[in-house]
C-alpha cells in the first residue's frame, strides 16, 4: 500500500475508532464528551502530522484542518447532557467519513459520500416530527444524493459526471436541492448541525473541484441562473424566519449560492473562493453554537421570540455572538469578507444583474442577522429568565471559531492552495465531448 | 324640531364624552415643558388611592414597577442599609402562626416568607422543558421533584384554556385594548404602529419653533391639521383607502371619536377605562397635551389648540382601522368588542394556542405550526392542542415540579437544613412550604422591602432629632453677623451648615419663591417667566429695567444685543436653509471647530473667555425691578412709547421708510388714527408730514388698516395692554402683606442682624436639556433671584417697615436686606443690588462675602465626595475647581446630583437641626409654632411647600424604581424635540421624569427611593385640625401613605407617628417604631 492509501485509511480511522470506543463510556455523558473532544484533538494532530504526505486531497490541507477543529469546537460547546450523546458519537463518525472522503481515491470517496448521505437520511427520518412535514423533503433530497453518489460510482460518463454534480448540489446547497441542508440544520440533534454545516459543503467543494471544469456550458449557464435565484430566494426566506436555525440555514444558502455562481462563471475554484466557503461555513457553525448556548439554558424547543435582553447578564456571550454576526454579515477583517472580495477581484464580473443580486443578498444579510442579534441581545431584561453567561467550555468553543474566522480573514490566501486534478478533469472532459 | 332634538342629542353626547375623557385622563400626569421642568408625582392623579393600590394601577396601565427590583433591596440588606429587624417588622403583618416539621426542625411560615425575600426564592423563573445546563444539585432536584409528584396537582389544560379566555374577556377594554388584544393574540404590532403615527403627528403639531419647516394648517387644531394632512398620505399604516376614510371623518373630533368607538363596539361602561388605556400608551405626549389643554393662556395653545379629545379621536381611528383589518385577515371576524368576545368563547383552544405563540411560550415546532395555521380555522387547531396536551403538558408539569424542588432546596440551604432531611420530609409538608412560597409572589415583596428601607432611615433621622431635643442647647440671643434665608431645597442644607460653622450666621429655610408670586420679565427678553409654584397663580408682574435710562450704556447695550441677536438669527437661518448649509460647511465650518475644541479640551477657560468677550461686546447693565405700582401717567407713557415703536416698525416693514423720513408727528398721528378709527372720529394728520414721508392718503389709510389688523394696534388691545401694565408691581398693602407673611413663616420677626440675605438658587450646566430641573422648583423651574430681589427691595422700603412695625415686626433701621443667588452646581453665591446697600454696611457685606466663599468651598468639598468619579478626598481648592469644571463641561451627564436622595421635610426651628449633618437629604422649612397661634402659617406650609416637596420626592422615587417607564432613561440617547421635551433616540414617547444619570449611580440607585417623611414641630391637635380641614390634600397624603407624618410635640419633646387610621402613636425611643 502506498503512503497515500495508508494515510487515507489512518485519518478517518482515528475518529471512527474513537466513536466506537465512545460507547464504552456511553452511560457517563461527561466522560463521553471529554473523550469525544480528545478524539477530535487526536484527529487534528494526525491531520497535522500527515498533511505533508497527502496527495489525494484536492482542496488542500485547509479543510482537513478545519474539520476536526470545528468538530472539536462544536463538541466543546455542547452541554454535558445525556440527550446529546448520540450527536457526539455521530460527530466523530461523520468526521471520520469526511476525512476519508477528502483524502481517499474517487471511488472509495463516493462510496463514503453515499454512506454519509444515507446516514443523514436515516437520522432525518429518525428525528422526523409530524409537526415538521418539510423534513420529508430533506429525507428525499439526501436519499437522492445518496443514490446519485452510488450512480456516480457505477455509471460511466457523462451520467456519472451529472450524478456527481447532483451530489455536489445536495452537499453544497443549491436551489432546489437545498431542503436537505435546511432540514439537516434544523432537525439533526445536538451539536451535529454545527459540524455538518462545514462538513457537507466541504465535501461538496471537494467533488465540485473535479466536476466543475467538465460541466457543459449549458449546465453552467443554468447553474449561474439558479445560483442567482438561490441567492435571492435564500435572502428572502431568511428575512421571513423567526427561528434561528432556519434563518441561518437560508442565510447561508444565499451565500453558498453566490459561491455556486462564482464557480459556474469561472469554472474553477480559486483559493479565495475556498476561503469564502470555509469562512462562511465556519461562521455559520459558530452562530449555530451560539444558538446552542441559548438552547442549553432555555431548552431545545425554545422559541427565539421569548429570549431577549441577554446583553447585560451575558456579556461574554454578547461580545462573541456579535463578532460572529459581524463576520457572517461579511464585515472585515473576517474571512467571509476577505473571501468574497477576493472572489470578486479574481473574476471578470460582466453581469450587472449578478452584482445587483449579490448586493441585495449582502444587504439582506445585514438586515436579518442584525435583527436576530438585536432581538436576542437587547430589549428589556426578563425577570423570569435565568441568565447565565458562558461557561468555560462554551467560551473556548466560540473563541476557537472566532479565531479561525479571523485567521481566514487575515492570512494570505496563497496559503490555502488548491490542487486541481488536471488528468482526471481532462479524462472527464473527453468523456463528455459528445455534448459539444 | 327633530333636527333641534338631534343637534341637542349630539351636543349631549359630545359633552358626555368630554366628561369621560376628563376622568380617563386622571391616570396620566401633566407634563410641563422642559424649559420649566416641574418635578411632579407621575401618579399624582391617583393620590386618592392608597399608595400600594396606585402603584398597582400604574403597573396595569403603564407597565411601570412601583418598587425597586428585589435584588437591589437584597443588596441593601447585604450592605446593612436594611436591618434584619426592620425587615421582620415590615413582614410581621403578613406572617401566619403556622409551621411544618422538616426532620426535627420546625419551619415557620415567617421563616419561609423571610427567606423568600432574602434569597429571592419567589422570583418567577421559567423552568426550561429540558434542562441541559449542568447543575451539581440536579440529582437532588430530580429526587425532590419526584417526591412532589404525588402531591402537586395541575389543572386540566381545558380548564386552564377556559380560565385564560374568561380572564381575558373580563380584562378586555378594562386592562387590554382591542389593539393590545390583537398584538397579544395575533402577533401584530398595532400598538406600536399607532404609537409611531401619534408620535409623528404630535411631534410635528406640538412643535414650539424648533422645527425649521413647520407643519402646515396647525391653526385648525390637532385633529383638523391631522385630517388635512393625513388624507394625502399614500397608505397610512397600510390601512386600505386611508385617505378616503380620513376625508369622510366628521369635522368634530368628538363625533369622530364616538364614531370610532361605536365601530369598535366599546360598551358604554368600559369607555372610560378604554380611553385611559389609549392615553397611557403614550403617557408623555398625552400628558403634555393634557397640560397644554389646561393652560389656556399658553401662547402656543392659543395659536394651535390641542386637547385630549382631539388626540384620542386620531388615535382611536387608527385603532379602529387596524383592529378591523387584523381581525378580518387572521380570524375572519369583525374588529368589534362583541365579535372578539364571541371568538374567545367559541374557539378557546385556538385562542389559547395563538396567545401562547405570541408570548413565545410554545415550543418552536408548535410555534411554526401555529404560524402555518394563523390564517385558518377548524379542526387543525384542536389537533395541535391534543398533541400539545400529550407531548408538552407532561414536560411542562415536570418542569414546574423541578422549579419547586429547586426552590425547596434553596430554602433548606438558607435555613441550614441538610438535603437528606429535606428529602425525607413528608411530601404534604413540602407541598405546604411550596404553597406558602407561591402565595407570596415577588410582586408582593416591594411594599415589605420599602417599609424596611424607610424604617431604617427614619430610625436614624428621628434618633438624631430626639437626641437634639433631649440635649437642646440654649438659644443664642446675641445679634448675629447676618441672617440668611435659603430655599427649602435639600441642596441648601449643607451650605447652611457650613455657613453657620464659619461665623455667627443664622440661617432660615423658606420656599425659594419667598412668598412673592410674580410673573417676571427679564431685561431684553420677550417672554415672562412664572416665578412661583405651579400649583399657585400670580397676580403681580415685575419687570427688570435698567437703573438709569439716561446712561449711554443702555443704548449701547441695546444696540449690541440686537447685533448679537441678528448674528444668531443669521447663523441659524444659514444652517437651516435648504441650500446654504452646503456652502456654509465649506466656508464657516472651521469656525465651529473653535467652540468644539474649546468646550471639549479647556471648558473652564473657554467659558471664561466667551463670557469676557460677551461682556466686552455687550456691556452689562445695572438693573432694578419694578416693585411699585406704576402711576397712571407712567402707564400711559409706557404704552405710548411701545405703540410708537410698533408704528415705526410697521412703517419700515410695510412701506420701507427709513428712520430719517419718519417724524414723531407722523407716528403720533398714525397712532391716534389707528386707535380712534373704530369710533368713527378720524384724526387728521398734517399734510406736510404725509408729504415728507412720501405717502398718499390711500397708502396711509391702508397702513392704518394694517396697523389694526396685523399689528394689533386697536383701542381694545391698547386697553388690554394698559390693564396688564397696571398689574405691574405691588401696592403698598401687597408689599407689606408679602413681607409680613414671609418673615412670620420663616420665624424671623425679631433680633434682626445688620444684614439679612434672601438667597435664591439657580444652576449652571452646558448641553443639558434638563437644566431647569436643577433650578428652583418653587419658582416654577426658574432661577429664583427675581423673587429674592423683590422681597429684599420690599423689605428695604421705609414705608413697608413703618407698616410692619404696626403689626409687630420691628425691623431696626440698620438692618439691610440683600438678595443673592446660590449656584447649586458651583456653590458660588452672587449678591444683587449692592448699589442699594448703605455705605455703613460695606464692611458687613465684605465679611459676609468672605464667609459665603468659605462656606461654598466646604460645600463643594462635601458634594465632591458624593460624585462617583471622585474616589479619594479632595482639598477645598480642588473641589472648587472640580465643580466649576463640571458646570462648564458639555459632556458631563451629571453636573450635580440635584435633589437626588431627598427623603424628608422638616418643619421646625433651625435650633432643632443646627449642627446636624443631614447629608443634603432634608428639606428644611423654618417654622416656630409660637409665632403662629392661628395655625395659618402651618396650613400654608403643609399645603404649599410640602406638596412641592412631595412632588419632588415622588418624581425621584418613581424615576429611581423604574427609570424606563417613569423616568426618562439614559441621557446618552436624549434628543430635544419641539423645544418642549425630550425623546429617546429619534422616535419615542415624550420622556417623563428624570434621567437615569440623575438618580442612578451605575446600576445601583443613588437616590434611595423612599416616601417623604414630614416632621412637624407643632402640637398634634393643630395638625389634626389642618388634616381635617384639608381633606383632599393632606388626608390623601397621610391616610393613603404617600407621605409619612411625624409630629414633634414641642413642649414634651416626644415624637409621634401619624397612622393612616388617623391615630397618633408615640415613637419608641429604643426601636424607633
């Protein structure tokens, strides 16, 4: 076996074995949580140790670092409560699958994607609630994604290429396949949504790098239009939401659509685009963790409208939450801003409509995100709410996320180089030449 | 005949409505314009109710808390400010003789209540459905909750749903408007929408020359102007066809209001409460309109009338339209009272879920589902409730049990009961303890805490006074260096104490208007100020005039002042014009940098420099006041001079004539014609004069007409003006009465010193819209120096002294009365009219000035210790510099503490308090019952100054306990609106009360909110007589516990407390109760 193969087995093995071993302390939530965090740290160390010898990771080492970091932060911020145990084990399992997909060869990766999407489909079904009939859409979309991934494995081009593109659109949400993403963010338990908000787009990006150069012009034109519509749709839907996770889901959909537009127009993924996507996913993850802080105190089912006036009694939370919100709105010096500006500067922007849509999405984001911040933090303190500021683990988790977003914003984007697989792309190009 | 009946019927309905509105308006307090800020009780209209009940009403109508949050009282307890024994005393009336046994430890009802107070166990806390936050006691809590499972029962959801619907039905239009109901049920924001509209219209209409572009058509009245403009709005609040609907409204606001209330179906018996609720939605604007409507002489009210009827006609129209729209959209019912009631009865499940949703009490998924169904009706609602009952209610009940367990555990810890013992306690006993706690909700804690807080302070103050009566020093008979009279204001107390300590000076306390009820016009000002308490009326006017008109300085002063005024006007116009600011910023913008840097970096120096420049350019004038009545001849001359000036202005403005072409004869001729034309006997003007001015007879006739119409130069207005001029000054009898009353009330009738100073007070601050709140409340929120000058001038009059001697007040010929004013921000005392002091008194004045200066420095030093930004002690010199800097610093949100921390009103001779450090918290009114055999003076003090003190006290009380509702919030966000008040940010209700920085020191109150304690050194039977006579004022104060009354029996030296029942109870020397 070559080094690359060994590494692509070792990296996912650490968290997957960790997840298995976690069942040994299943009855002790606190120990299980600590163990899970330790596993993510080990996973990060293994990534750091082996990143120099990786050849299969087309997206470069950035996402490989970010996955265990975000997984660790999401676990750290979760309350040590028994009802979160499954989400911790699933986080480790998904981390393993994610690392495997990003580092393994194409076929193995596609099988892993199929397994991952199948698992998500299963858990969406498991947590389905009749009061939330829309999760059926999510189940269907991820089911479709899982099947498409399988199809991409067994079919030959151009069917496999189109199936791969479909999988990308499921993972890296694109209208009209966004319902899976929104359902996953809304329905999956505990800390899991805060992790998969990075995991799924990262895997989607990984596939897209290979697929996008091969996509026919007509398809890219369609993606361009769909992406712009998606950006508008996501903004409008986010503006209309009162629930935080839905708001973040639709808000990030809007920004992911901008990414899709950029990928379709430029037919490549630049380091700036990678920064944009990574920062967007991490900051959304941070906001979900912030919301988890509120849910920990007031219950999983809490209605956001009932929570106001956190600013005085929860100053640490207020500062970190506000900074993350500013980052999500695309203000400097955070990664979303840097990535977006970088994308614009590296693209020949020819469409006024596209620019207008992006401006609208941007302005809308500053509206709904600020509105969310304002509603939660300000207003008259409620005497019947028990306020408690961040505990150490929560503080640490949000700090980690904030530092990542700042680092993405200020570090030179050349650090985040992307390895384009030319040979593979050429092969696929040749295969779809019938379309020209 | 029918139409006559109909019009009479309409008129009757209008009158009835006006009566209802008058009663409805009782719940809101009047709001005075901020330039004459008047401290007042925001619940003044509810003083006929007991304090606790009024506070409850204030909470129901305005949402204001009447007591500090419990955690602040607990902080007082922790710091020792509240003593445990005082808390026990305050709690005693609530304690029952019951107990339960926990292991071997009995727990009494009293212990439980006390722990509820001290540990905050009754604070209502929403227990989350799934508690995830790690708690080391979670195991114990779960165990206890399980034990409570068998004894804690919960009403069935259906019962609860029905009870809520019935409760809300009873509250509808009593405590809940239909707009509120829609907001609470449908999640609309109708109240906010209406408030936004009303703020917009009130702000524009009530503007007092603040706005550059004023609202057109204001002369039509508030309702008329709104109707004329709102009809052009594209879509007012999204009301369909709003323009058309507004244009179809009746012309009379009463009719419009009646129509709207009929459309809303408000039952007749609920209309008063309903309208009260509408008024309390914006108590600031409504309060100002209420004040204005009652001030018929107020120039702005005369020009642009506003009233609560008009206000409500507009407000209720919006309510009617928006409620109708929301009810139709969401519920498909009419937006009428009976339709809403029927809906609650027919669909209680749906109603319950909607309300829970709007209140944010539904789990998120249920909230989504309710949102999805929000425009539907039918079975789906029942399905949700069924699911809710099955899924959520058990979790809710478990959460309630966990909450109870958590409280039991906290109680046990506080009472040193071991957790295992608690767990072993019988569930029924645990339930009993939980019931006790629930029967004593935090809402009931406020009165107990307040009584405990008051008891602590009263014990200390009364102890000081008792010690003084027991060891009374013999009164001094030697003639003092000086006697000075200060306002009763609490800020005078430290100054008086320090002045007495630096020399043999006697001081007295008296309401700062010094019994001179005057309307005052300062030199060069166009408007009068009302220099008396707002509860009084003035009969006399006083003008400030130059001491000598012959002096060249007068004309120079007038000319320069005119230039300054013109400069200001020009700059203002340039700033406010549409175009000029663009140019002005470029050309003159840098000029504004000087004041910005000066005021920011070197405020004191900048202030000195500008004052010097002002004096240099506009020389100051020696002035005096028009104390004596004008003779008829003088009145006529004054009138004639004024009319001549008007005609000259008209000639210039209307015909462009230069001064050189305007002769006195022409002016006089025009005056005669303008005044006599009404009688038909036209005065002829010499042809030469007309010719010289280049006028034709037609022009002349037109000008005369203009003078009459536009310049109000008619015989009738001249007569009116003359009548007003005759009100200027006082007759000799009035002067004697004023001085006699003042001296007797302050107890200064013998042993006069060579110098007697009447010392008023004012303040200095920059960039402070609340400036007048720091001035003299007894002078209507103005500086008091005119009153002091008036009284001093009267008392110096030989004729007055002769008359006074006849009534027993023999003022020695070497006694001279001085007027002065203390600046409460800098503690500097300025003396007035020193020109009138005899040369023989120069040395006395010099010594007095020295001592005043020394006392000022001591006072500044004492006050500096109370500023939170001064951590360590300061020297006198530093203190003087510091207070001076505060007064000129435009970024200073707290130039001084003002009247904050006031607590008591002491009516007694100074001997009782001389030398006592009362910490600037006590209003001191001099009074010697021996000088008042008829009780008249005490009556005046109790019904005048005491009322003012109570208003001040209550203003501070409510601003401290709930600054958001009864106060005006942080100064940082204040914006002046219409030159009449302030708003928070760009858009809010007119803010009532005092700013946060005035009463709070950070998050803790600087002003300890307590009700006024009045201590009267007079026989009890005299006080009883007065209470019986003035039942409306004094009975409300004492029987409804707005004011605590204590009498000091002068002969016995014993203190007695007046009970709300009308009895006197001797105050125990040891416990103070």
